[in-house]
């Protein structure tokens, strides 16, 4: 069963291409449950806790080939402790052991749950690896990336909760080496975002790179950046400034430069991002510099030999998660402000499936 869960998670994220049915508009409340053989949909949450830890969770629903089947649910989460130790929290279940509310965002998969009530959200992750609880608020309206289509499918991307703040705690369990459980770690401030993705083709047909940054300060102005580079090298960039429950600026002319590139195996990521942007209110220029490493997460590294044999034909996704220092100059008719602080960043590098080497037949000698 453990093998099937991991295989399902890998196949779900990358999918097998088939012709897609009529396009559906993304619905942030509930899964679309499409009939497409390669239908994949997930709600993903990233949080920085002020004890220095990182929590991610992905509640995923997809149709799979045999032996897994259609309408399968998976929760794939990670916890990075303040000391930098990575723990993977995951479970997969067939329909009946996962479900959702038709009228409000409320998804459970096994013992994991993502639930919304008015402007508040609850994230609960629980298995033998760890227990995580987060209580959060978000009063900002959702906003979307542009729809993008491939020859065989499409992708819709919506930040259903662009800026989440609240409190949380986590506790490691027996699978992490504790008997029966480790101490409870409390954080009186947690911040992050929630994003919802619906796609009907392999992920490498939609995304080449995806950079996401959000300021983690409790007060003041904080930046939000989501920049997707498509396979055709076109860019879809969302860049905003938040202050409390308000969007104080939304930039429509944004230029980004990635530099100090670091190569790791077949993937790469920048250590410095330079941005210049314009809006109807003013201009902004500055940098995001990678500082503290949380994790370099590649699902392949958490598969065994049997599972890796299934992964060979799928795109390779590398997630580089860091704390960044930002230094930005924001100019409007009201004057100039220097915005500086720390942000939570993930840079995703996606490569097409590796082609198997062509085997040459040896000639028989006579």
C-alpha cells in the first residue's frame, strides 16, 4: 500500500497526456472531479512559522491509471524544523476515505484536513510522522494567473488565500523516532499563502520555472510575487504589495532578472532575483536575495527502487525553498519608501522526462 501511495502522488502531479475534454473554470471551493484520464487538482499551502520552521501541504485529487484508479486523494506535506531537518508527511486514499463539502472549502484525506469558515482556515496534518495544526485568517480576495493551454490540456491557477496569517504548532511522532511522540512546538505567528491548481496534462507542458515569494513580517508592507515561466519562455507575473488586509499596489509592468545561478544535479535555481515594476501609482525596484535554506525537495529522492521505475517517464520537479532578504525601493507621488525584510520563497524547476538511452544490439561474431 505504501508503494501505491507514493506512485499515485508522483503520477498525479505529472499526469499522462490524452486529449482533453471541454475546459472547466476552476472552483476554489471544491474539486471539479473531471472525467479526463489525466485530471489533477490540488490545494497547496506554504507557511513560515516564527519558531523558524516551514510547513507545506498539498491536498490532491486525481484520476490515475491502474492499479490506483479514478478519484484518488493524496495529501503530501513537509515539515522542516528550525534545525533544518526535513520530514515528509503523506497518505493516499480511495474515494470513501477522502471527501469534500459541496458548499464550502472542506477537504479531508484520511486524517488530514483543509477547512475554511468565512475568512478563517484550518490546516490539520496527522499521521505517525507528525501532527501539524494551523489556525489562519485571510481577508484578501482571490486572484488568478492567466489560463494556459497545451496541445492536450490546460491549467488554471488561483491564489484562493493570497496572504494567510495566524498561529500553529507541530509535534513529531514515532515514525520520526519518538516514542510515542516528541514535544509540542508552538508558534505564536504563522504566515504564508494558499494556491489552487487544476490541470489536464503533464506539468512540464505548462510550467518551466515558477518563483513564489511572500513577505513574512507581522506588520507593515510586504511583497507578493508569483512568476511563472511557460515552456514557450513567455512569463505570467503577479506582483503586488500587501498591507494588512489590503492590496496597496498591483504592478502590471514587471521585469525580473534571475542571477547567481546554482546548478544542482540536473536542476538549477537563482540566489538573487532583481525586479523592476510599474503601476498606475508608482514604481518599485530592488532585489530578493536567498539566505537561509529550508529544503531542496525532489519527490524522486523519497521513492524506493520500485517506485522510481514508474517515475522515469515523468517530468522532474525540483523545489528550492528558502528564506530571502528583500530590499525594495517604492516610489509614488507621495514620496519614496524603502521596503526591507524577510520573505518565504520557493523556486520550482521543471524538466521534461528523461529519455531512456537507446540500446544498441551487439553483432554476433563468427
